[in-house]
């Protein structure tokens, strides 16, 4: 579904990703962990198409498309979703209206009929019910004046509504209390299916107690330095990221 | 990226939809301005002597006045002798049934059907074409409620006592340069009179259209709401796309007596000029409402997207005790457009309240200025004002400026002013796009959200119109 090969990315002249490769198949959940500054958020942003990132080498295939050639809105319509680490406030724009416009823009791109207000509201109610979210967030402006937890909850709600093929969660757990964290995990688990994949970017192992990944990758200094199953996350938790450095010393000196 | 830039360029150069010209036989006064021209104009309209004298007095005063230069606008010199002060379709129908089909077609195209079959439900329209009113709909229905809604020319003929009593009572003849000019040469406009205790049964609206070349439009609107009455009035304006600048200098006067309420909305879409700043309307307008009676209320809502230059400050004189004034404004400048707009709230009576919500949007090389005065006079005990003034910048070459003036002469006054300037951030755009919205849609959604507080003050159908207008006006603003 998603195949990243040898991806090199510069931000403001500085190389952040230095040959990252990753292969994600439908139905899989990949966790990406790593110390601060390793390039975790850069990866999410590059995949979603944010400007300001210079791709100097590498390829990214998403389904049968060359992802890097697509505009952000095309990537979304192709089924890629990024849950933001810092969701953006858009004052005065009603949350429901925003989502309806977004969903219909995607449907239009895919050649599907747009939903009218009644159909859309039905869908909204359905998603609210399974996510146990109150509809109060819907009547407010997009993320405007939302608490940190509400913003993240809203991201998960958007994800549920837009039903992406690949969802990337960029440190969605940061700043969440345990209840909000559980809610986010529940949302993701509910959406797990054989044809949908997740990339969960996180700094801490805690989230992975609730969203159990198929693979755990460690991102350090711009590339994946270690991959394994969920036990890798526990090892990291136990030893800290410094443990990685120790393991990587020989490799480094070889370069 | 290069192709994207081209798409944006293309969208940017999209035609101004109201930019067409109606080919109709037109009668002109030759260009030029003099006492003779004013006498001819007045004679053409069969005006009584008092009206002619009033015009001449204004003209003589105007000659002594300097062109105002305090606004933050760059305006080339205006040659008042090269303008024709009167242009009207030759055929003068007695009623709407006899109106030239070409004119009906023009208004159809502008989305304001006048003929019986297609009239806008619940909205009475006075259609002003160049210098004259060509027809007013729903007159019978309004007359049954006691409401007078007609062209200013007719009002001078048929209700001279009302016109004499109120004309110039809010904006005096010598108020300012452009108002004085308007007094001298105004050719038509709308007159509204709502008698005591009447709630006007429908929305009233005037649609101003400039069509003829080398002419100016000088309209005059007067709305009088007697004790306890209510009226909601809306004006719209468009003009053909031309390389020459055309002058529009209007005066609007509102009078609200005890417990009366006037809601005045404007959707201004005069031709803004092209992307290089060639052509467009010079829009110099004096609008003022007099809350003459106790507990009266006047509310101005304006959406200004057109004109090369906008110079207007719809104001409220809060004379009656417990009266209140409101000003809600969205002003957009794109390409080379310039706007210097705002309001004046003059608190004279006790416990008077005013509220100002101004939203300025600048894109391209547009320059947008908010200029507002809140004045609390000695007797205005308990006066209260709240001003919120927000600017939104799109792109790097535009400008937003804010000039709030506050003069307070009573210690009990409470005056609040809040101002913000923001840019549509890359973060906001990316967020919208990552959810599937195209760039243009994302911008118009963010701008729409920014304007929400003002749009909700507009009558429903016009709020939709205003939103669309803003989208069209902003096309290609990002890139």
C-alpha cells in the first residue's frame, strides 16, 4: 500500500531524513518511535504533502500512485489521512460544515456522488455513536478554543468520518490524559480492518499498550535503525533511547 | 509549481460577471459642470424652484471646498468637467409593463428580475439605471401598508412636504466635498417612508447600475422611519468593465424617530478595475443615520468588494436617549483596489450604545484602511461602545491600516476597542488541504469564517450572495 524507498528530505537546507525506507501493507499497524529531532514529524508532513520540505532523493508509492507528485488534497482523496500533532484552529468555520465540504471534495475527486446534508448527518451520528463523542464539538468552529484533548478527539472523529486507507497519527498521544488516550486508541482499534493501515508516530510506549502494533520501527538520525515487533517498544521503554546509541556505535564508526 | 501558478493566474483574470454593457438609446447632458448644467438637470426633472435653489446653493458651496486628502488613498486628479452629470434611457415608461425589454433583461442578468412573473418574492426593488429609476416593484402592496417606496424624483413631485422636511437634515448641504457635489447634481435614488407603528411587510431594495460611458452616478437615498416602525433595506451596485474610471458619489440619509428601527445593508460590487489597476469605479459615499428618537436603532451592514477606490463611513448620530447604532463591515481589496472605510458613532443622548465590527481583507496589492470615530459628547451619560476591528492579509504585497479615533467628554463612558491583524497561515491552508479541500476552496472557507460575524447580520439570501461574491473576488488571491 505504501512503499517508501531511500527517502532523503531537507528542511531549510538541513538534511532531516537520510535514506528512510518503509513498507506498509493493508491491515498493518506500524509504530514509529524515536527520540526528539529524529525526523518523526517530518515523515508525517512529507507524506501528507506539506510545503517547505525538499525531497532530494527517494520514492514513495501509495497504491499505484507516485505520492510525491500529488497535491495534499489529492493525497487526502486517495485515502491518506494525517492526524496532526497540533491541530489548527479555523475561527468562524463550523466544524460540521468543514467536514462536509472536505468529505464531498474527496468524493468528487473519486467520482462518487456528493452527500447531501441529511446523508451527511446520518453518517456523522453513526460515527459519533461508535466513538462515544458528544456532538457538542460539531457545533463549534474548527478546533477554535478546543482543549488539547478535544482537538485530538476531533482529529480522530475526522479520521473516522473520512475513512482513509492509510492513517498517520503524528504524536496524537502527546499531552493527553489517560482517558483521552484510551478514547483515541479505541477510535483507531475500531477502524482497524484488513484493507486499512496505520502509521502511529509516538515518543512513548504508553499508546502502544492500547493500540497494539504489528511492527515497531525506531527512527533515529533520519533513518530507521531498528525494526521489530511490539517487544521492541518495551525494550525502548526499559532502556531509553540511549540504549540505541550504544547499539549503533559500531555502525556509525563504520560510516 | 509552475503550472499551479498558471492556474491561479487564470482564475485571477476571470471576468467580472457584471461587466457587460447594455446597448440602449441614451439621452445625455453634455459633459461639464456649471450653474447652467444644474438648472438644465433640474428642469429636465421638472423640479420645483426650491429644489433648484437647494442644488445651486450646494454647488456654490462646493466650488469653495478643497478636495479632501486625509484618507489613505492614492487618487489621480478627477476632471469634473469631463463627466456627464445626466444619462438616462430615452424611452420613459409610465409603469413597469412598458419598460424597455433590454432593461428588464439587464436586471435579469444581474439576478434582479423586475417583471411581474419573476419578481423576487418578499423583496420590493427600485431599479436605478444610470441617472434615473426605471421602475419599482410591489408598489401597490406597500402602499396598502402605508409605506412609500419610490424613486427620489417621484418623491420630490408627489411628497414634497416630506422631502423638504427631511432632505439634508442628516447630511447638510455643505457637509463634505463629495456630499456637496451630490446635493448639486444628484439625479435619482430611492425614497422610503414608513409611517408610525408600521412594520414594513417586505424587504426593500435598490439596485444601482451604471451603464453609460463618461458619466457619473450621483444618487440620493432618504429613509424615514416614524415612531415605532421597522424597515430593512438593501442596496446592490454593479457597473460595466471599462478602462476609464467612473465617479460614483452618493448620499444616504436615514432618520429614525422614537422606537423606530432601520436596518440598512449594502452589497457593493462596482467594477473594481483590472489586475493592473486600470479602470474601476471611484466610490465616494456619505452615509449617515440619525437616531433622532428615543430608543431608536440604526444598523449598517456593508460588504464592499468592488470599486477601485472606496471612501465611505456609514455613521450614526445617537441623539435620542437609549438609542443605539451598529456598524458591521466586510471590506475586501484585491489587485490594486484601495479602501478607506469605517464609521462614526456620535453619542449625544443618554445611555446610547454603539457597536462596530469591521473585517478588512487585503489581497494582491490591495490597501485596506479602517478609519473610525467614536465620540461621546458632554451630555451622553452612560454611553457605551464596543469596537472590534480585524484585518486579514493574503499574500505579501497588500496592506492593512487601522485609524481608530476616540473622543470622550463624559466620564461615565465605557469605550472598548479590540483590533487584530492576521494572515491566512500556511498551517491553516495545509490543514484544510490535508482534509481534501482545494486551495481556493480552503481560502474562501477561511475568509468566510473570518467574516461570519458580519454575514450573519445580512438578510439570508444576501448573505449567500455576499459569500459568493467574496469567493469570486478572491479568486487567485493565493499563490
